[in-house]
């Protein structure tokens, strides 16, 4: 009976789920406007005997710039303290920390470090923990998982009202060539700066045009500067068209915007329409 009980005990230990340490970004979701600053913490959970660690976190360089990296409290409470080093690059930080003195590592959960960002432009980016190494007192690597964070700016410009439409739903090549002197189909759109007060935006509209044989054009409007709360009409030409272009076309229009003219974010509304080319 004792042998049987011991056998069940060994079997249960062998089949017990293994909880890996996890390095994660807190808070996981971050929403701020350009010009704002915010801070995320890089946390650890369920670790055993963590003596030192090295972590790299990346982001989109045109959206965010890291302005500060600060050590957390997880290892800093060791009797002789820690050595904490970091380097800030354009699109990631490389950070390391180790316990000083001959002490065992720390168990449990805690705050490894914090990163402070300034928001440069509109858009979305992952705050990716793309490298994480944990070492124990014997300098053996501790298996771990990672969980990324996310950053985005609030919606700032989008298509509104009628939004997007063709000049001619039935574009007659010969008629328009005789009437206008060219055979370009003009595509129209209406966009609006719906962002926070005080922020002008660079805005343009992109049209993707497909036919049965796939993508046939992607004209874009000019880029204009739009003040808060203002609507603007933007157009782009598709053509010149000829009798060889007869058929039905399907168009999707989307608004793109930027606070600096460097990194572009897409408005949430995508409008679709169609038109036919006839001869």
C-alpha cells in the first residue's frame, strides 16, 4: 500500500502543470495624444530565484521616443543593492540588472523597471518585449514567457458624410474626352479633422481601385493641412481611360493623417463605391 501511495505521489508531481515566469508590460493598453508623455512598467510574475535579468523592449520610432528608464523595486531591495544599466536607442531599450553580493535571488512578482515615452505622432505600435533573459543565483537561465503591450493615439481624422464617390457612375470614354479634353475619372472624398483642439493635421485620401483581374490603380489626393473640426474635400484622378478599360471598377477610400507629416495613421472609416467605364 505504501509503495502504491508513493507511486501515485510521483505520478502527480510529474504531471503537475509548470508555471513559467512571465515578463509583461503594464498597463497593457496605452492611449495618448501627440505631445503627451506616459510611463509603462515592465513587470515579472511567478519567478523563482531571480538573481539578474536582461530585457529589450521595442516600439515604432516615428511614434514614440523613450526619455527615461528607471529601475523597479524587485531586485533593488537586496541587502547590497544592484547594478542597473541601460541604453536608449531610437526604437528600443536594452536594460540589465544584477544583484550585488553573495545573496540568493528573489521569488515571486514585482516591478523590474519603467520606461517613460513622449508621443511624437499619430498611429499604433506594439511595445514588444522581444528579448528577456532571467538568471538564478547559480547563473542558470530561468525559462520565461513574455507579454507585449500596445500603444495608440485616439482617432484624429476620418471620412465623413457622403465621404467618397466618383464624378461619373457611368464613365463614357468618348463623351468625357470630347467634353473635358481628357479621359480622367475624378474621385471625390470628404475628410474631417476630429482630433483634439489645437492640433492641425496633415491629411490625404487614398483610393484603391480593383477590377476582376485585381488591383488596377491606387491614386491619392494631395496632402493638405486641416485645422481641428474642419472638413475638406479631396480629389484624385484615375486614368487616362480608353476603350481598353471598359468594365466595372470597385473602389475603397480611406483617410490618412499625421501630426508631423512623417508617420501616417489610417482613419477608422473605409468607404466603398463602384463605377462602370463604357465606350
